[in-house]
């Protein structure tokens, strides 16, 4: 059993009344962090020297992460219903691009 199946069993066993959706494997279009990576990458490329060390890059990444405006996160959150609709219509199968 995969990790998702174990989590599902855990929720069912606890009877917490937590509503959850079927979540197809390998669905980056549904994962908000995947939407944020390009924003972070663009911010870092535009503001910091490309020859930065790994430690510097880590610092830059943390700085830019905390500079993401809350309204950006809110906007991405609001896009979830529109992004999940094709997945639901395909019954968690492949979706058209």
C-alpha cells in the first residue's frame, strides 16, 4: 500500500469527519507548490547573481519565499476549483492539456 492509501486508512479509522478528494498520482497542476516554483525561480534569477554558492542560493530562496505576497497565494488557492474540474470529469484519469 502506498503512503496515500495509509493516510486514507488513518483518516477513516479516526472518524474525524475530514472530507477529502481522490487525488490522482503525478498531478502537478493540482499542487500549489508547483505553481510557486516558477515565481521563485524568476525572482531569484532577476535579483541575485547567477554565480551564487549553494548556501547563498538557499538564503535567497528563503528570502523570496517569505516575500511572496499573500494575495498571490490567495489567487492560486482560488484557481483550485477550475484546475480540479477536468480531473474530476476524467474520473482522476489523464486530462487534456
